[in-house]
C-alpha cells in the first residue's frame, strides 16, 4: 500500500511538472506571435509616407507665413518678393538638417510666377481653375466685412450669405470691380449667425478678404495668389517628388 501511494504521488508531481512546462511554452509562443504582429503592423505603417505628408504641410505653412510677413509692410512688389525669398531660403537651408537625422535627404523649391505676373487666384475652394466652384468659406458668422477685387470674369459668380431662414446673394457680373460689403450691409439684409459661400467661383479670378467674428472668435479668410511648392524627399530605397498648390496669404 505504501509503494502504491508513493507511485501515485510521483505521478501527480510528474503531471504537474508537465503542465507547468506546457504553460511556459504556450506563453513564450504567444509572446512571439504578438511581437511579430506588432513588427508587421509598424512596417505596414510606412513612416516614409508620413514624412512626405508632413514635409508638404510644413512647406505650405512656411510659404503662407513668408508671404504674410513680406506683404505686411508696404513696399514695391519686387521688394516684397525678395523678402519672401529670404525667409524661404532660410527655411530651405535648415530643413535638410532635420531630416538628415533620419537618414533622409530633403529639397524644397517654390514658384512665385503668379505673384510676379499678377495672376490672381480663381474663386474656387483651392484657388485653381479645377477646384470646386461652389463651396463654403465659413459658417456660424456673427459679423463680417467682405472685400472682393475682381480682375477677370467669364460668367457671373456670386457670394451667398445664408441664415437659417434667408439667403442674400451678392452678384458679380463685370470686371474689373472692387467692392466692399460691410457688416452693417449684411445685417440689414440677413440675420446672424450666417454662412458665407461662393457660387460659380471657377468663372472668375481676383482677390478676396473676409474678416469678422464666427463662433465667438475673430477670423480672417483671404486669398491673393496660388504659389507652388515642390518638395523632394529621398532615402536609400526611394525618391518622392511632389508639387503642391499653396493659397496665400491664408
């Protein structure tokens, strides 16, 4: 009886040992599977494409900033373009130093021919002729002043001011035309809050500037020209070269 009891105890210990070993092996296998899945997910994220997107964004933002700084002081057009170029040259010289830390090469170029030649943007959502012709500039406006400098037009385009109950349409039919619609004019025709939209914007070009208060905050929506930024990002395995339109000043 004593021998039988000892054998039973040994079998129980052996079984426990086998179960413990099995749990350890299973845990290690699961950890390996999770690790490999995470590695695959990170590789699939392709960080290079995020670098390209970020490069496009910061290049566009810098061009907007350089344009606002250059045009903030009254000066001849050539002088403003020269000041713009100085800021962009500084940006272009310093940017590669940052990306070099990641083992990436960067180059930024810009095209200001529209500005030099006085070719104003279209009144589309992105300022190009192929942009959306009907679009909303801003919503929830409490008060605003709208200035439009129309340089060319083929068919009429309109600025629509719309409240919850009424729409007031400001029509433009001939060019050149400079027109300012004051906040008092808008409120005389429509109640706030209201939405400002542009209709048939691809049919005309020029500048606009809208300043006011929306949702309790001051805002500016303004466009003069469409400039172009070309960004190049290169690594040991790829090269990306992209040109993007940049609406200035905003």
